[in-house]
């Protein structure tokens, strides 16, 4: 993960193509844009980028292929950045003043999911934080942030990080996600070092002789990897993986249905700056030590919600029948009173039925609670369900 592998850029630095894009007001493009078109990608706007929602297989088959084999996603629109100081304790300590995760104890090569908070405990963004596997990189933490929030994140971090702790963006990097039960086999043919990783660990490696940074992580609930590579090498890496018999190109449509089945949040839908980690059912992301210290933004609210319960809670919802409940759908109790709203919803191809997530008043959050969904003016029955809808299949132990 070291600076020798990833070129660091200040946030203010832009490439000529980025400057032209900003000037024209056009959608940004990832390094794989031409490949998406070649593969028949249906391009749509997403977070200011032109991205493939699906390819020739279509969303349903792409979803099922990822669950059964291996799917390759272009996630280069997401932000990659480093927070850097002279030592790990300083860097992690600085981030702990902005997030509730326990970062000081991160081991070499370990990753952690955390939340960038505002002063009221609302979520500015959810992100992944990685400590390098090499002690030579001590003092660097790699951040992967959401595409729609990266400029906001970078400005917020730059403003609030203490003197001596710097933020560097790595915008000239591409990011690929290889997900599915056969992802490890496909990747091992090009990057043998990746096979030894377990869930939420990472390492610098080589892919067919090219430097890369690989983590065993993802956004589908399946075993899989995320591969950070220079933009110049992104197409070659993508083509090499797509040449493997297990691998198909997968678009944003299937990415969304996969993450919904896995019970994973999408910022701007399930998370926002008004919502606390406890309301979002992410209490596990607030470290035990951090709860005792309480030295992070919004700690008073968050600790109170931990002790007393939040007024509302994100839950999984199983609608009866075949009609999906989309984002914004009103949730009612059996008496017809409004108790919340749906934040993500659609058809779950693996489940074989409509599924949704949303926020309900806390007293209606227990699994099995009967509720109603106001779909096209009709109150339709549903139940609060267990989350996730599809069991996670992460590789948490080393292969025998």
C-alpha cells in the first residue's frame, strides 16, 4: 500500500482531463469507459460519473452469476485517499477524533469499516480504512470513500485533521471489485498472494507483474476482493480477469440488488447526515473502547442511544406478494398510522421475492412485527425480517 505503489496527489491537483470535464460540466468517466462501451454497457449517470447499469446479460443474470461464479465491477468512481503522519498512533488517533471506530489497534494489513461523523452524530459518510501490511508504511492509512461524498469527505477531513496529519488523494488510481464464490480461484491465477488473505485484510501484491493493492472485501455479501491499480493498467487487468471462465462484467444494477440482499447500506438512501450509527443499526461500528472514551463527534447522542435505544431503527422488510416497495414508500402500523419509510427496496433475485430496508419507530423494529407498506395508494401487508436476507459468505479463515 506504500507510496511506491500508489501515487499520492493533493486534493487540489487535477489532471488535464479532469479540468476539462469540470469546465464542460460533463459526466466524469473512469479509466474503463471504453471497455464498458465495447462490452455493451448501458451507461447512466451515477454520482457525477457515466457508469454501466448493466451489460448484455442484464441485471437479473448478472446478479445470479455473481452469486454462483464471479462478477467484475468497475468501482473506480469511489474515492481513494491516504491520511499520513509520522506514525500509526498519530494517524489513527487523529481519525478517531472524527469517527467512532477503534483504529489505533488496527494490525498490519487489517481493514475496518467506520463512519465519518458530524458534530450531532450524523453520518457524513461510511468508509473503509486499511493499515498497510508493511511496517515500512507505518503512519499511512488508506481510505476508500463513496463516490458521491468524496469531495465533501476530503474537505471535511482537511479542515478537521490536526497539524502534522495530511490528506492525500490518489485519484489516478482505478478500483476493481471481483466478487463471488469463484473470485479467489480466478484472481489467484494472476495474483497468487491474494489467495492467502482473509476477510477484511489487505496487502500490496503483483497482478501479472504489475504493482497493485488487494483487499479481501466487497459490497455483495460474497467472498471477494477489491483491487487498486494505476489507471494506466486498469484495462489490462480487467481484460485479464474477464478472460477467465468464471468472470462476467457486472453493472450497478446488480451491485445494488446484491448489496440489498446482503443488508448493506447505500449512502444517500439508507444513511445521511441526520442519521446516527445507532439508528442505522450499525452499533457494531462503534468500538467498545470508543464508547468508554466518548471523544468523537456526537458521542453524547450516540452513547445515549446505545444505552436507551434510538427513537427509530433501520430494519429489513419482507413484503407479502410480488409488488416491490421502493424508496420513499410510507410504512404504517396495523392501525394505519405512519411509523417510518422505506430507504431501499426492490426485487431480490436470490430471495425470489421483493425485499426492502427502511426506518421504523423503535417499538416496531422486532423481527416478525406485522407492518403495512403504502404502495401506489394501497396498504399492503409486510413483516419486519431478519437481516441480511441472504447469508454472508465471507472467507474469515485461511484456506486449508
